[in-house]
């Protein structure tokens, strides 16, 4: 079976938020050029050194979510100590090393582009450090 590209995946979708999805993709590419875009879990996903760490969830129309995670082999811990302090206020923590950012529309994306960029860059830095605390 041929590996599907993100473009092929998105062209096969009849999704009302396709423009917003592409705007977020562009922001991610600009925020952290080391991330490699691919398809994982039937959605655009971004890997660093072969490990997927950010994945779209756009199954709930009207809300586009970015899941920041440690990859398919990563382990969630629930100590109540988040990996870092989110100064943007955009992260909804699901576990110590996993959170979601919800992008509700283009205006939200434009308003919070710098904050989302910061979260992407911070997450990539932690991924490069095997999700260990950075001092």
C-alpha cells in the first residue's frame, strides 16, 4: 500500500475547515522547520527525528485541535506536574506530557499565532531532549 501524503489526505476530505487546516500547517512549518509532516492516525502529523509529536484532530467540525504528545511509544504520566509552564494560556493539559490547543477559526489563529509558535518551538525543544525537563 502506498503511503498517503498530507495533500492526498486533505484532497480526499470534504472538510469545511480546509483553509484553516492549511493555515495551521503553514504556521507549523514556519515555526519549526525541523518537523517533518506526514500522515499518522489519518491526520496530518509532525515528527522530529522520526517520532510524531504533534498531530491534528479535526474530526469535530468547527474545532480544529492540535495534539501535542510524546509519540506512539510515549508514556503518559499523571503526577500533576506538567512538563513546562504554559505562559500562553492556550494549552489544555491532558497528562503531564500531553496537551491540546484548540484553534476555533482564522481570527483566533491570527491573534494567537505567536503563542502557538512558542508552544510548537517549546514542544520541539522538549522532544529533542526526550521529553526530559530542560534546565
